[in-house]
């Protein structure tokens, strides 16, 4: 065997050192890989724990914040886990099992926006509405829900708003909606007293008040106005609201041939309007109202005849308004003798009112009748039937409320518990519903009870 040279020995030593170094590096790499594996597993466990809404729905309270600041993998897992929970609450994911139940009474307040659909038991096409992570901001009071099962039923959402307000402890309304989305917004409460602002009056429209849902002035175009019943228990704002409406009549007086104001309280309600304008007349005696109603029927028939000649269906100018405050004072005849002239005049008056209710709108005649209670004593069923619109303040008795609106569960607010100055406006022709808060006229503008 040939003896290695010094150079060969040095090279062999260098190779041995290099191999040992490589082995050490491999060992370190293995250790790092193992540690990384544990770290990945730990992160995955942490991620699963953070988004495991099925086991802990209260964790939804921080879902939106986590979604915006976490890594892409977790960001993707958050809505998936949320959708899984919604599905599990609707139907069991295990054959033969039951849907998951959530204790809504003890649910964290921050988790409530995510489970609004299940809380309201509101489903569309066998799915619950889903809170949209990209377009919602619960902390700023903006919630957008996506409805994947079909078109949004906006009216149904409006009916649920009282429950939404109670559950979220705030004042929420519908900001906007599309076919498949609906956005809710938390609004600042309206002040208890809103002073009347003349700037709210505008040409061609009747201003009623502030829409509680949109916080914007609520208008009814004059040409779309229908006969209206104004009702509600005393002291809740009827008189003030009526004077607010009359401000719009006066602002648009050029569009009216005449405005007739009849007071069932001896003239006190409308005395300030006496002589205010040549087109405005005030009355208080029953006999004056009997004659007025008969004159309006003749005017209506004359207008209808001209419309037939011109081939017209409606009159869009020269409106005539008949406003009767406290119609109950005129609803029944004081003389029960059917053969008396007084009784016959009253019957003719009631017949005239029915004619005006049925045919007057096409001739440009509008009826506005107010009463405290919508009962047969204060307003006959026949007269009430020809008033398609209602502006109702609080009607504390259920039978009174149902006599005006029918099924109360479909209303946006409970008319039996309306607060002072609030009224529910409903137009059965346009199907429009709105809760209105009326501004208060200052003492210089009205001296009646608000």
C-alpha cells in the first residue's frame, strides 16, 4: 500500500470536517422543520379556535375586526365558519339530528348582528340573511345583509324593525336595498320636540312631518292625495298635525279653487283661518255643513260631466279640500225623529259625503276627516270605507286599531303604543306606510293642544 502524501492527508481531513458540518446542518434543518411543523399545527389550532363559531357563537363578537387584520388563510376561514353556523341553525348537518340552538338571551351583544336572521326567524329560500363582511361596520352602525335565497322582502324587514331596535338597543332603519341586499343604519334618536320649519313647505306637495325611518321630510304629492281619516286619542298631537298639514294647503293655495274648514268644536279649531285668504272658508254649524256638502256634490257632478266630454279620467287642477275636524260632532243626528226635517237633512248630508268619498277624488275634491275614535258613534262604517288613507296617532284599544288597519302585525310600528307627536300614515291605494313625527308649531302659529 502506498503511503499517502501530506497533501492527501490534509485533503482527507478537510473532507471529514466538511461532512461533519453538513451532518450538523442537516440535523439543525430537521429540528427547524419539526419545530415549524409544530408551529403550523399550533397556528392552525389557534385559527380553528378563533373561528370555531359553531361551538362558541359568542366569538362572532370579534369576527369583523379579525377579518380585517388577520392573514389571508384566516380571513377566508372566517366567513366559511360563519356560513356553516347559519346553515347548522337552519337545519341539522347530521342525518336525523336537530338544527343547532343558540341562547339568544345570553348572546354577546357584539355577536348579535351576525345572527339577526336566526333571531328574527327570517329565512328566504331556506337560507338566513348573511352579514356582509366587506360592506358592514357594526361599530359605526352600518349593517348590510346578503340574501341568497331570493328577492328581499323590504316590507317584512320594516315590520321587524321594532324587534331589531330592541335587540340591538338602538334606533335602526333601512338605509337602502337591492334585489338581494338590505342595509340597516343606526340613527341618532329624533329630538322630543322638532320646531316647525317653513322651509319644509314646497310647491305641489303636502308636507306631513319627518319620516322616522329616513329622517327626511315626508311629502304626499297633491295630485296623489286621497281622502284621509285622521284619528287618535286626545292629547297625542292631532290638532298640531292638522295645522301643519294646513300650512301646506296655504302654501299651495294657487292650486286650489277652495279650502273648506269645518270645526266640530264650535269653531275654535279654525278660527285663526277666518279671513286669511279669499279661497279659505270656515264653518262650525251643522246646517252650514249640510248645505256645503250638497254644493260640493253638485260641483262634483258638473266636473264629472265636463270630464266625460273631454275624455278625461281625473282633474289635476283647481282642487277643493273639505277638512272636518271632530267629524263625530256631525256623524249622528241629535233628533231621532225620522220624519223631522233635521233628521232628513242629516241623512242627505251623510249620503252626500258617501258620494264625495266615492267619486270626489277624480273631480279634484279631497276629504280630510278627523275623529278621536274610529267607532260607529264618531264616524259611520260607510264613511270610513271611502277614506283609503289613514293618519293615525295612538289608538290604545285593539278594536279601534284593527278597524282602521286590519292586521296590526304587518305595520311598521304598534299604533296602540304611539308616542306623543308620532302618527302612522297608510295609503291603501299606493300601499305606502310610514311613521311620521310632526314638528311643533310655535305659540304664535297655534294655540290648540299639540
